């Protein structure tokens, strides 16, 4: 079982999203455990202060290092774990990808640190976080929604979390291509018909059609996933652009 320990100033943000659907069921069935830790608990002084103004000026507020270090140390003493990783959610981090989520799913425990305001004291990066992770090139108001995305994406890779049909390995990105289109009943809807091949019962023809559609969908919607010759190699967009 994978355990996610999430350190946040807003634990209540997590209450709804982690209870519903596949992730909610995975938690109920014991495939994944999520523990929420209110950073305020390790706040400093009577006010339980967690943030302060940055040295050198510049405005805004920054999370102080002591509460974050104390939180992680408390988690480690209270719930010892073997293979673990401490991840700071931030737009400066390595982009969260399919393969990265798969790697995290193999760990015993992941500690997710959710920053707020302008960010965190640099010593959190230097001495506490193993890794900085981003969910994309956009700026949010805190690391909580990114942490939920990590939790959701990682849970899908834990054996038993997805049913048979939804095996994480046969999905978009598993083979580096987008998925081919899906159709269900009715056969005709507002003049738009389900492609005949899907109702032909010819499984080889269907597989061939799907492969062609996946390639075409990738070429038109996400050409960045393909090499110049149209082939797929497992590299990141950044690695591809370097060439
Ligand atoms: N992918 N944000 C974090 C504050 C912050 C900044 C630096 C730690 C270090 C984001 C993203 C994101 C906004 C969450 C800034 N905390 N996080 N926050 N994109 O935009 O993960």
C-alpha cells in the first residue's frame, strides 16, 4: 500500500475530491492511504506563525523553514517508512508526467509539501525536499490542487485500483500516443454515425482502424508527442526540442 502524507495550510480543500470516484474507492479498499497534516500545527509562537516577509525585501510572504522541517520530521517519527520521497509542489519543478507518476506508485510513502504565497524559504529545497514537481506551466494560488493531481495520477498505477478494463498501461500516454475515438449507443445521433468498422466484428480491422486513428489524433492535436518522421520515442518535449 502506498501512503501519501500531505502537508498543507488548507487540509479542508482535500475533503471532497479525495473521497469521490476511483480515488475514494482506492482509499476505502486500502490500496492507498492519504494523511493530511495541517502545517499550522508546527507554526511558531502563540500565533502559530508559518510565514514571514522575505529578507532583501520585494514584498509578499514566504513560508518559514522550521514548520515544514518539523512537519516532515514528525511524520517520519510517527509513521516510519522505508522507500519514501519528499516532493515540493511548485511551478519551478520537473513537470509531472505519466512515467513520473508510475515511479511514485512504487514507493512506500510520498510526502507532498504544498506551498502558498510567494513560495518557501530556499532551505526547504536545499535540505528537505528530494524533488520539486510542477503540474504545468501556469501559476496557481497554492500547491494543494497540484498535490491532488499527483495523488490521483499515482493511485491509478497501484495494482487493483483500476478495474481490468482500465489497466493504466493501455491508456493515453502509455504508448506515447493519444487514444482513438470512442463511440457508444446510439448508432446514429443527430446525423452523426458510428464508423461501420467498429460494428463489423472484425477485431483485426478494428485494431488497425484504432491504431490509425490514434496516430492521426496525435498528429493533429499533439504533434509534440511525435518525432519529425512521425515515430514515437519515449522522450519529453524538452528533450525533443533540444535535438
Ligand atoms: N505546479 N503553485 C505553489 C507557492 C510556491 C512557490 C514555490 C513552493 C515553491 C504549482 C504548479 C503552482 C503556485 C503552487 C505557487 N510553493 N505548483 N505556489 N504549477 O503554480 O505545482
